[in-house]
């Protein structure tokens, strides 16, 4: 059973998947930073320094308006529409960034595929047949 597991775990597909997950986790941190540190401040500045994540409608009488969302949640139910807007904007920005990356990769792959392929060298048989043909032509010309 251990031998079977080792064969399964060392297959190319499993290793590729593991590497993809590791790179994906690292890439996730990078993309989250781009979204949270670069794009969201610009969106907030464009809309008047607004922080969407703390916008909510209190659903319980015990929740006064003006509290931070986390404090309001501790006091009772809230309709956190601003947090949803923030998450939706993050998703849209993330999807657009991934689209641009995939588009760039596809463009690079097309350029790579469009490069003219060098014709393969003739095989030994072809070289030998060519030499025989040339020798027969030389004999026939005499």
C-alpha cells in the first residue's frame, strides 16, 4: 500500500497540482496586495475617501448608528451592505487582473507558436539515399 501511495504521489499530475497550489497561494497574496493596497485606495479616494466595509443598516435596536461594523455586529444583527460592496469590488478587480495575466500569457504562447520551426535534419536513410542518387547520376552522366 505504501508503494502504491508513493507511485500515486510522485506522478507528474499530482506534483504539478501541488506546485500549482503553492504558487497559487503565493500569487493570492500578491493579488490581494494589488487589490487592497493599490486599487481600493484609488476607488475610495475617487468616491470621497469612503470606506465601504463599515457601511451597514442596523437591524437590531441595540445597534446605534456610527459604530464600526465589527463593534455593531457584537451588539446585534446588521445588514452589512458596504462589506458586500467591498468584497464584490475586490472580486471584480481580481477577475480583471487575472484576465490581463491570462491574456498576456496567451499572447506570448501565440508568438511562441507562430515562430517558424526549424526543419528537422535528414535521417541517416535519407542522407544515404541522397548519396546513392547523386552517385547514380554521376555514373549515368559519364
